[in-house]
C-alpha cells in the first residue's frame, strides 16, 4: 500500500512539475492593422506584414490569448530565455543546418539574415537564357558614365563644392541626391535651382533618389506619389538647365518583415508603385535599383521587370562585392537582361563601412538553442540563450560561427584598389550593349 501511495504521489509531483515547466503560450495572432507595431507590449516577440498588408504578431505570454485570430502553443520558455525570435519560410522544408547572421545588441542577437543555402553560390550559378557579350565593334549604345550617391541634402544645399570635388576625383557624370518634399512642394528650391545650374554647367546629371521599403504599402502610396508629383511640378516650373534629370527608385521591399514568405506578391506591389510613380511624373526618366541576388531572367523577378518595362529607362544593380570574378558573374545576368530588353544597366559598388556580423550555424538535434515551430499558416524560429529541449518541435544545436567583416562586400578603406579596378571593369562590361556605367556608393561619407 505504501509503495502504491508513494508511486501515486510521485506521479502527481511529476505532473505538477510538467505543468510548471511549460506555463507560457507562444501565439501567432493575425489580421492586425499596421498601427499595432507602434504600441508593442511586453508580450511582443516579432511581426510580419502579410500579403494583405495586415500584421501577424508573434507573442509570448503566461496566459493563452482569448482571440480567435490567435493560434497558440504551450512552451517551456519565457522571455528571459529568448535571444531572438522571427519568422521563417516554410518552403525551406526541413534543412539539416540553419545559419543565422547578425550581431549582438542589448543582450539580444539581432538577426539580419536566415541562411539555409548560400546566396552567393546560388547567385553565381548560370540562370536564364545565355546571352553572349556583344563584340567590341558593337560597343554600348549608352556612353558608359560613372555615377555616385550623395544622400545628405545638406551637401547640395550648403557644401556643393564637396560634390563637385568628388566629381573631379571620381570622373562622375551623374549623381543621385535626396530632394526633400513638404506640403507637396520641393523644399529649398532656390538652392536646388542654383545647384542644378552649376552641375549642368559641369556636365553633371542630377537625379533625385527616392526609396523606402514601405513605399509598396497601400497606406504609404499617397505619400510617395505626392513626392514624385512635387518633382514633376518643380521641373515643369523650371528652365531646362535647372531641372532634375531623372528619378531613381530605391524601394527594396525585401527589407520588409514578411517579404521572404511571399516574394512574388511584394514584387507585384513594387511594380504597381513604380508604374504609378511614372504616371505621376511622366517626363521624369526612372531608374530602378535592384540587389545583386535578384533574378532578372526568371520567375517573379522577370515578371516584375516585364511589368515596369515601359516605366523605366534603366536599372542599377547593387553588386556589392569586392572580388572581381564575383562582380563580373553577378553583373552578367543583368547585362544580359538589358541586351534583351534594350535597357541601360548600371553596376554599383560599395565603399561604406560595413558592421562586423557573426554567422552562427546550427545543426539539427534533439536539444539545442534554435527551435523551429510550425503553426498552420507560418513557421517561426526561436533562438534561446542556452540549449533546451522543446518536445514536439524541431531543434538545432549550435555548431560553429564565423565573423563577417564586410571585406567581401565593401571597398571601405581600400579606395586605391577600387579606383584601379574601375577601368578594367568598364572595359570588360562595355562589350555588353546594355552597359551604361558604374555607380559608386559610400563616397559621400567622410
């Protein structure tokens, strides 16, 4: 009898301990307005924009939410054990390894990228229809010219000579600047008119650069269309030699949380806003910025470019690599697209200081620091402060890490190497009829 009572007592204690070991509810709650992320409470972990532009929230609380829009799972961890939380693409399947790239910040690991396959290897693989470079006898119908960004409006307002000095040093023929708009009108128009006149006297094109991932959101559309309309009105009221030469759209919707879960939808939204901007400013030439890993010849990337083809005159590729072979390999698919579609292609290189990041690799295991939890509509990743076991979920244990210092991305502190490389790249790329020039990012920084 004592043995039976002892066994029963032990069973009860184990049940109590089991209940106490869980006790927190991880919830995926959908269909919130975008304003919800402005007032994050203590339960907040992460969020994404869904295709309908509503917000899906990932929350952790001691009490299960009484909300039909929430799907909840009981877990044995609290906020103090979570180093990072985010959403993952379910299409990735069940990989043996997952790498998180980011950096430590405020006792949390801030993740900038989730890596299952190496982007560089994927991007360097041949894709789409092969288009051979045109022979030297048929050099680009675009006279290749160098371009650069000067983001701070105070440069052209207060220190235009600094820009002109850079023009001389870098042999620039085009620059991209920020042109502020308020109340539907271009600000500092007097200074801008004077700067444009001086730039054009120096044979320097000036394009307004406009970009924000949220430009693709319906709630932000009017704000950006108002800015473009202001640029058109500015040009309409100015003499030819004091007009903006074009508009560069650096929208980058892939920076929105949720893009990776449905890229095709967000690229369609990007195409719409580009076309709307062209309609709002029909006499402004438009250049569209794209990342090096974008696929112009295949899938949703090709569909985006086909949809905006009539609205743009060129593309600029953020080909942010320092190895000449990689620069060439990544550029060719865009130059090939340009040949096919008779569009100008600029290839951009980076010189900004890049933050040192860490790439941590995790391997599938029963107990680990990284956990994937699949809800009905989405998958999430939880990075824990230390290894734990979450029964019923997919775990990954820390394997190794490496530093990413940006040396393969930026020519920061290696301007001599960049300047010596430019002529050879220009010579090489000029064999493509689509090549319009190299664009330099980061030279406006001290």
